[in-house]
C-alpha cells in the first residue's frame, strides 16, 4: 500500500471506531510494556474498544506516526481524536477521565448507529 492509501485506511479505522488503540500485539497478548499498560487501562474501564496490532501490518507500523505526527506506539484514539500514548492514557485512567471519554464516545457512536 502507498502512504496515502495507508493513511486513508487508518483514518477510516479511527473514524469508524469510537475507541481504538494502535498497539504492539493485542490486548490479550501485548508485545511491549507500554502497549500492555495502555490496553490494560482501557480494559479496566469496562468499555468496548477496538485494537490494531501494528506488528501485523507493516504499512500501518510505518505510516501511523505520520497520521497525527505522534512517533511512538501505542496510540489511543477516542471519538476520532488522538488521546495520546501510554503515559497520557495512564494519567487519564487515574483521574477517571479515560472512562468518561470512552463511555461518551461509545454512547455517541451507538446513538448515531441507531439513528441510521
């Protein structure tokens, strides 16, 4: 895939999933500590989220850092916006804000899906 095609694919994933984490590995089998901690914080909210294993898609691994000019993994997107990486996600979780953000994004997506 070209860079433009990959960025369009990423854009679709971000916009079609209320909460998504781009991580090394999967939530049940993380392949790095940062991805493990960030995905666990998301799991702990009890809210639904999607994930993309960047190690399984070399194009996404290569081009995701260009999508929002964020050079590292994991990357967490909530309601179409970059929430941040591991450290920011853990701070949001500790304050209760991660749960609030994910819940609001999931409710908004469910409401818009029901309206269609």
